[in-house]
C-alpha cells in the first residue's frame, strides 16, 4: 500500500498544478497493481475528490470560479452520471478498458491540440455536460477534458477556464463516487486504504497548488503527456491480452485501433491548419 500512496501523492501533485484530477492516470496504475476495475475506480474517485477540493477552494478564494457557468455544465453532467455507471456495471470488463483507452486518446488529443473554441450555443454546453456525466459514470472518473471544451466556449481567460473545469470536475467526481458507492456497496477495499489514498490526494492537491506558480507550464504539460501516454500503453496492453470470446476481443481491438487512427487523423488536420512560420 505504501507504493500506492506515494504514487498517488506524486501524480496528484503533478495534475493539481494544471488544475486537473489524476484519476485518469491513477486508475490504470491501480489496475496494474492488481486491483479490480471497480476497486480502482473507487480509489481514483476518492483521491480525485480530495485533490480537487483543494484546487477548487484556492481558486474560489482567488475569485476565479464562475459558479453560474459551472452549473450549466455540472447539472446535466450530474444527471447522466448514474446512466454511465449503470452501463459500466452491466458490460464486460474489457469494454470498460476500451472506454478508458478512447478517453485517454481524447485527453491526449486535447492536450496536443489545445486552443480556444470559437463561439458556442447554449445547447452545446448542456450537451457537453451530459456527455461528461455519462463518460464519468462509464469510466469512473471526472472526464475533465470534456468540461474543458465546454468552458472554452465561455471564456478566453485560461485561468478561469481551468478554475471552472476543476470545480466541475470536483462535483462530477463526488457524484460519481456516490453513485458507485450506492450501486456497488461491497467493493473489497479496506477503509485504511481509502483513507490513505484520500489523504495522499489531498496533500498532493496542496503541493500542486503551491507549485503552480513556480514551475513552467510547458514542463507540466510534457510531464502529463508522458504520464497519459504510459497509462494508455498499459490499458491497451490489457485489452490485447484480455481473455474474452474471440468476437468480443476482435471488436475491442478494432475499436481501439479505430480510435488511434482517428487520433492520428485529427492531429494531422490540426498540424495542417497551423500557420506556416514566416520566411
């Protein structure tokens, strides 16, 4: 358990610097350590909630959170979390891993092609909130990159975008944690493990918040890209090695390969749209 707590603290500190929860990376690592999918999700959500509580409190103190805008994303998200969790509980484990892999690819794409979104209708904001909630329930985390897109419609102030995203992610993590606790009350996790991981996440949130203004954002971004990439490799490896019926295995691998090709296509289009350097 000591190694798990140290890993949680380190990754929570790194992600807190960027105003994000670390569950997306920690859950695959918890699974690699031998935990079941649902046990790993519960631990990841516990540390996420603790970590983002610190970030949200500090952002609120600085006046960066716009609560009305947060509500427009959080309310539809909270309504759709139970649906995603219900689907998770009733589908094969390998399909949950496939959803993880696709989400990590999406998160990598957003980080590599980050930019403000132009314009934005109200229905798009609510729809993105609903998608975030369903995704969070399905994969057992906050799905923060989807909230990041939604808040990019609202503001060009990166600090406010980050603060609003963290506040929404905290709410979604809390709702998802509550949903899984109700639906799966007998997940085999010792209380001391939950407390230790939650404490590590809380302390990581404090550390990350203190370091936020002392580390160059570019270095943090590269670190997060590396961590997300390693987590993706671990999840894809488990999908390829899954002991499931052949048809399901082929379908799972095919979806992941299709997601990777879509990722490459999206990055190619993004690179093609970038302005050429002046001669």
